[in-house]
């Protein structure tokens, strides 16, 4: 574990396509808080690209807020929601443990203990940072209400190369995947 600092560096998006690292003084953690030193911080390809481009509609400002976000939309804003790190101070049973938190990109931060999910010892921290991606995938499955085993699966938003590879793997197990969406113009199966 590194040494705890009361100064953190945080990533702020300050204009379309422009970000900067800013130093922030951490407040003393309260009772029931843990201080986390970041190992990995995941960047969302969709949400954070939208924010970095300044394309969050004003009607979505409140809905798009993330826990512990700094600033406000459109700019400047400190955003992010996937961090893994070591607990360096706070609740004694948590010190030295690896945790996942929904927090903006920052080198050191504090959160209430209930906002720090323990990372299982067998899960590498570099993979644990993908927990937010896993949650998105799980929500997609729940929203899709898949049918019983043996019914074809359906996938949307997959590219030609990806869909044909998945289709082949699924057929090897006796499963079927139907890829939804428009055919690509360069798909050789669609040429006349």
C-alpha cells in the first residue's frame, strides 16, 4: 500500500475535448468512511465520450449525475463511476483490502464504507474495474427477458465480424444467436 495523502489529483473535463488534472485537498474522512488509493479507474466509452464532447442534453443533466461527481454539466465536471483501489484508512477491518467504488477519476478519495464493495481476493483488480460494464450487460439481459434454454438468443449492435464469430461459437454448442440490425453494405453475402 502507498502512503495516504491529503492531496488528490482528479481528472476534470473542462471544455469539449479538453481535460485536465487538478489537485484537490481531501477533507478529513468522517466516521464510517474509508479512504481509497486508486489502482485502476475505468473510462466509459459511451457516457464519458458524450460528456467529453459536451453533448449531454440539458434535459438529462440531473439523470446523468454520478455519485460523488464534482462540478456541473456541461463544464467543468469531474466524472467517472468505476474505480478499484486499496483502502488505506478508515474502518480497521477494511484497511488493506481491495474495493470497487462508483467514484470519479481521482488518485485518492473517501467514501462511506457502504459505498466501497470488497473485491474478492481471487479477482484481479484490473478486472474488477469492469464491474460497471458487467452491471450494464446484466441489465441488458434482464431487460431483454431471454426465453427458455434452447430458444434462439438475439443480439443487436454487433458488427459483421463479431456476429459471424459469435454465431459459429453458439452453433458449436447447439445454441442459436440471431443478429438483429441492418446488413452492412460491404457484407459479401449481400452482394448481387
